[in-house]
């Protein structure tokens, strides 16, 4: 996918006054939520809010998190998404089977499965091969609950295995790089920055996020450092004057994979600035 996916910001579907504010947050994507953030009694109204917003803002591309496959509002959510041309993708929570993905695909939208259970985790290889999948998302909070994990380094060790599995099958099936789960401590900017930098280092495209103030912290983590950019530019300049496929620069052997990394850093910096 060509668009950055560093941040995907949730906004409750029953709070339409926040939709425009979410668009103005600078997040790469906004996700209007019909699931966890909306009480049962307001789910129908939340769908209506999306319809009205879509009509009023036809140029605003949005994602929608629908209710899970076993929820009574699941099919009405799919039907609503099918009618809105500016809904560019559907986040399917608690994704566990290819049958669930095929059913959701009736909306004619790209699907972003959220893996947040043991069953979903064991099915990642199959989920990643399903049609209409854009990229996968890791629901770390619900997955930790399902696996009975306690907060701390031991839980992160287990979640890292889930991250690796998702990253591996995403790449093997030419999907967009996956999104990591939310960081729930809204006022811990330092902790968020560390979590985001770690997700980036692990190959993730970005993170799901809960509040607009998390967006710039996450984006900063995905920006190449000044030193990294200086190295990349130096490598590319040296490559232009080299007559060989591989050459030595500052004591390092530069070959095709290193050149590709340098080009990727420059491209990432250009996309971050756009």
C-alpha cells in the first residue's frame, strides 16, 4: 500500500462531533468504531452517523471497525459499509476463520483483520492468504487477556512471538506490513515512544491508537534519524560513482541489500514529510 500507515486512530461511532477532529489529527487513517467503543443501545445510531458523515464529507477516506462475526450487528454493519464509497477498509475484530473474512468481503472493501485471540493467532497463516486482505492488525490487549498474560516482560515475550508470526505471514503473502496494538497509557508519552520505536524496529508499519495526542509521538518514531539519513545519502552518492556492484565505504561492504536499505530510508523520510 502506498499510503503511510504509521497511525490508525480510533474514534467512537456514537460521537460524530469527533469525526472531523479525528481527520484533523494528522493520523494516517481514522477508524470509526462500531464495536467496543459503542454501547449496544447506540450501535444503530452509530451506523447512521457514519452514513451522514460520508455524505457530508465524500472526500474523507475512512476505515470502519465493525462488530465481530458472532455479534447480531455484524451483518447490518457490513451492509452499511457496502453503501459508502469513501469507506476504504473494514477492520474485522476477533478474526479467526477464512469464512469470516469471506463473509465480510461481501461489502466489497479491503479487509484489515484484527487478530486478538488464540484461535486467531493459530489461523494467521490461513487468514493472510484470504482474498481482499490489505494488512493485518494485532489486538494485543484482547490477545493478552485471552492468553491470561500478566503485564510485564514475560507477557511481551509471548506477544513478540505473535508479532513475529503476523509479520512473517504478512510478508510471505505480500500484504502491507501489519499494525501493532494500542498503547493504553494515554499520558505516558515516553512509554508510547519506546513502544512505537520497538514496533518499527520489528518491521511493523505502525500502530493502532486511541487518542489524537498519540499520533505525533507515533509518527516521530517512524521518522529516520538524521544520522541514518546522512548515512543513506552518503551510500547512494558513493554508489553512483562506483563501477562495481559492491564497494567499500567507511570500512563497510556495500552491496545490493545495503543499497536497498539506503533507498528505503530515503523513501521513508520523503513519505513522512508528505
